[in-house]
């Protein structure tokens, strides 16, 4: 079985195989919503890393301001991932594919400065008041769901506890907060500048949980779902792993 350290190392390892093409050989993170389905946040994180490397190579001093990522089709965790980058003015357009099959499209917007940081919320419950994952799993209705979640947390590189926020910051907006960290064996693997890549990988959960919170407040129940479009704004370039993920 692939280890967590192998997965996190692969997420941070992409090769520049041509002027504007990057490749990731894996092993890739998959099996979260199906045994042969690539984890979407993993692809988004590698797109961010590829564009960051590409702009540095081309002496582009601007910062990555935002990223739009569209999931075109399900990826396969057993295949090579190729990332092709092209530039149109202040936008880097990215095609993600394997075996010449397009699995994703992204637009990375550049600017001279980051988006202003939002105020940190003050109404977050303390970590100790949140149930651990074993408690959450024990409350699930079916053994099938319990086994799926057990598999997920045994093999995933993040340790997360979701916080369900009832109050919305403004009409039509929904907030979700996670306590999230890298599992202990992964922390030493992340490079000094790899913290933001890990944060982008988590964006898949932020998008899905926000949508599920909106459905919950509207009185609906969801059995399954998939995020098709991510929009990520950046307020800084680096995230200190020891400070934020330990």
C-alpha cells in the first residue's frame, strides 16, 4: 500500500519536461469517492505549483492573485498527469490531461499585490470542544459509510475536523471553518515553500463543505456530490508548515 509520505512527496514533485509542460508521475491521491478516481484538490494544488514554478523560471515578479479551476472529467490516480501552461496578458491558462484526455482547465490571474487579508473570525469553537473523527464515524448510519470514512482517514495526508458554522457572514454567503493539519509523518516532507500547495489541496473540501452547509440550512439532505469549479483567492504566498499545520 502507498504510504502517506509517498503521497505528499508526489504532490510536491513535478518535473518540467518541456518549456511550458510539467509532469507528475505519482503516486497520486485517489480513492476518496471511488477507488479509481483522482482527488480533485490534488490536481488543483499541482496546477498552482506548476504555475508558480513557471512564472519564477520566466522572471515574472507578479503574484498569483486568484485561480479558477474547472473539473472537466474524472482523473485516474494511476496515470501520469501533464500540465500545459500558456500565457495571455495577465492570465496563465492551464490544461491538465493524461493520455491526451483533458481532465481540467484553469485560469491563474496575476497581479502586483495580493488580495487584502480578511478579518479572522472570532466565533470559532476551540479545537478541544470538537468531536474527533472516531466519534463522528460512530454516528454514521450504515457500516458501508463507516468503512468508507475509515479508509479515507487511514490513507489521507490531512487530519481534519470540520466546524459547522450556522451564521452566514452576509446574505447568500456561507462560511465553513476547518481545523486542518498535515499528519505528523508528512510535516517533515513538505518543503519550506510547500505549505501553500497543501492549502490549495484542501480547497476541494472547503468548496464541498460550504455547499453542503448551504443545503443543510435550506432543509435539504445530500447523499453525494462533486465540486466542478473552484475559485481560490490568495492573500499571501507562503504558509509556514510548522506554525499552521502542526
